[in-house]
C-alpha cells in the first residue's frame, strides 16, 4: 500500500467525554480525555480497571453501546474528521484505516469460520480484490506474524489454535488493510508470560515496519515500560499524567502515578519480603458530577484547594510532560506550598 | 525430618481424554512423577505456564483429587486415609478469582462462618465473635458482615476469601494465583496482608503464580514446573540469582520489570507450548531449548541434586554435559 503523503500525526483527540445514563443518574466513565499519536509511535494508556481506558478506545472506534453519548472537541484520523460521520462512513474506516486487537482472541474470532475466511473478509470488505489476492495477503501476513506453515493454517478453525497463535491471527487480521492506527486493548493479558514477551516483540517490530501509530491499553506497568514511547496514565475517567516513558517511570509527577509504581514489586529493586506501597481507599463513583481532583480521596498530599475546583491537565517543567495536579502547576503550586507551610 | 508438613512422593495424575468420536480415550499426564516437600513456615512458589499441571498438583495436595500413582502425606500421614474434614482443618485454599469463588446469594458473615458450621463447631454462640476477630485480622470493616459479595470491591472480596480460609486456623494455605484477578494497587495490599498473616499466625504457604515478580517478592523456595515435571527446585535467592535450567532462565528473562531503558526481551522460546497429549520424547523441553543437544531428544534427564535443590537437565549431568557447562 502506498504511503499517504500526510503529516505525521495519526490520531488527534481533544476533550473526549462519554456519558452513559444509569439508574442512579449519569455515569461519566470518560471525562475530558485528550490524546494524540504520531506515525510510528506507541502510546500506552495505563490505569486500573474502571478508569475508562477501554471505553476511551471504544469511543475512538465509535463502538460504544448505543445508549452511551460521546462528545468531543476534535477527533481526527490522519487529518480527517472521524467524529459523528455516520455509521456507514465509520464502518468503512474501521478495519481499514484503523483497526483493533482485543484481549481475548477466542471470543473475538468467529468460531464458525476458518482463519482464512476471516482474514480474507477483512480485506475484501474494504478493497476490490479477488479471493486469490486476499489469500495471498493473508499468507504473507501470517508469515509476518510468525506463523509457520501459513498456507495450511488458512483452513483451520480458531479452536484448533493455541492462545498465542490466535492472538497472532488477530494481529494479522488487524493489519490486512495496512491501517494508519492500531488500537490494542490488553493484547497480552490472557497469555502466558513467555508468549506475552513474544507478542509484544512482534507488535513492536510490525509497528516499526509498517510505520503505524499504536495505542496500547494495559494495566501492566511492566509492559508499558518496555514498549511505550509515550504514556498516558488514567484514573477515574481522566488522564492524570502524560509524558514519555522515561518521564513517567523515572520522574513521575502525579501522586497516583507514584503510588502505582510503589505498589509493584520490582525484582532486584524491591527488597524481598519487604512491605509494598499501597494506595489506600477505593476509586470514587463516576456517577454524577464530581468537584475537584478525582484522586483527592486517596491522595497522601491532599490540600484544601484540591477539592475546590476542577483541575486541568497542564504542562510541567519538562516539555511534553503534562500532569493534572495542583502540586505541579505554576502559581498554584507555589500557593499550595505556602499554604502547606502555614498549616 | 519432622518439620516437613506436606510431602508428595513420585505423584502422578493422569486424565483420560476423549480422542474423538469412536476413537479410544487417550491419557493426558497432567502431573508426571513429582516429588515435593513443604517445610513448616516456608513459602513455596510453584511457577510455570498454563497447562503445566500447577493447579492439578494443588488440588491433589488439598485432597480434592486423588493421585493416579504415588503418595501424598500430610504431617506424615497419607492423605488418602484421612477424612476430608481433617484435611480441611490443616490445609485451606485461596483461589484466584474472588468474583466466582464466593457464593453471591450468601452474606459475608455466612460465607466466613461456613467452615465453622461444616466442621461442626460446638459453640455457635462464639461464631460471630470469631468472625469479627478474623475480619479484623484481614482488614475487613465489621459493617460488611451482613453485606453480599456484589456490594464489595475486588480487594475486599479477596479479603473475605482469606478470612474464610483462615477462620479454622489452618497451618497450610494454598494460594492459587491469589492476586492475578486484582488491580495493581489492590494486589500490593493483598500481598502485604498475606505476608503479615504469615508472620502473625505462623502459616506455611504454597503459592501458585505465573507472575514471577510476585513470586520473587514472596517466596522462600521456588519450584519450576514444565509439562507435569518439576524441572528445577531451589531456594528463592539461588533460583533468582543463578537459575540453572534453560527454562527457568527463559521464564526469568520474560519478566517485564518497569524499566523504560530496557526493550522487550527475546526469550528464544520459539514455538508455542507443546500439546500435553503428545509429549516430546526425551527431555520435554528440548523442542524449545536453545541449548538442546542431540541426546536431549532421546534420553529423559535425571534429577540432579544441587545444593539444597535439584535440576533436571542434561547440561548439569556430569557424565554427559561437562563440556556444555563451561559455555
């Protein structure tokens, strides 16, 4: 496929919100999320369950449940608006210019069709190609994702493959049309550690080779550290911190990010048997409107000002590093330090 | 030795698997000749990929599944001669998923006190008091006594599962992936809790996990399983500092520490996990082993004692693999 002569930004999302009506009021699982991904870049979205990371990706793909309502200032794929363009146009884009890899390959592959059928369909839905050409591309990609005897695999059904092979098939399927953007939602969570390393290797190699933008959604900080160019940390529906992998892991600014990094045992660093850090409390309910910082109820560095107003995602001292915390924000930070000194 | 609380000697468990319509059943050797000793107060971790037989072994140690061959002893008494209630007084499990291991129709109080009822505890008047004690010990607020599992968070549910396991004061707790269904911040709370309880109550743990970072953090001894065999067993420090078996090395290399300066490791493990119905000949690991020698595919390696532990690999067999050791 010829390289499109566009700029290097693949995805630009500004101020995305998702609202879902629930019995108790309005659930706001995604609030004010802004993301961008460049060509050849891997953005990792990391957070705990319920933080809105998966719904963010579904909102970008326009795959939210029908009663969910999304609003957004801007959503562009390689410079073209992809927000509210209608189901017809969107389904032309999905699987063609952006595609998705899900967590559990067994449930996302159709058990009633062969691998070959499903791979060919992904291409023939979007391109006028003969089934021979589709078959050829399928074999080419299966080989690319490290499946041996690719031609003979085309006639197999998903249940005949192991978990690792199925995930490779999913990746091949996502690549059939040569997408600009690939969204991988927990692609290795259901796999063994040894297979996980192989799949991550593969994703990184393919992304370099095909120069795609990739959003990788995960809860595993180890995965993030090893594969991400940039990281967005989400908590309770919001992005609380974004920066390069180096900035996030070596100089985290937000108290939540720091707490999260303290929670995991690191071989060679954490003393064996020593106590691990913990984040006390639980995630707040996202039903209704919330005043102030979402992390306020669990933050070890809480101040009065944190509960007063909503906090914006603002740049820190380092370029490209933004953080949603008063501690790190210019005049407020100074004010809070002063306040802290008094109290 | 008297401090061995749980011992498995040459234990094998075979399942007969349907070979398909009109075809004979085929044997699947889930656990294939395992020797294991758990000493009082230690934390033995069992690691390996899914399908290697970890959970089957745990079920046998709990007395839930009889072994096909071999013997299992609890405090020196053969498990098969003991009755269920007695085993349950000594060994208790904590399962992976607190969402499915708690009965959603029962209140937290009745879940926690059920073991007392089952054991025929004589004094129902004290149940509430004992439940309160154990709930405090595992960090559950008293007010959840009358709640239902659906009203609790994942971490709280796992605390309920721990409270239920501990209310009869067992000496051995078998934790099957105790934190893998939990979020990172909750995982650390549960790991801390398990450590505290171990010191406070003098518990012995068998921890089954695929998360080696967790294992390294908790374990005092580690047994690495591959296709139904323990290929290496060693105290935790030695195993993590100098793993011997190529499979242990590959497993350790595939641990993703959160260090952005390192890339994704290449474990050289090649093809996927072999089909346990169709085991490779010789050393079972040889098709994936980067150090495989010619005789690995024909001769099964012996168990070679090493300090306090053992390894099953031709590389360390003095009679044949001397030259390879140096490389």
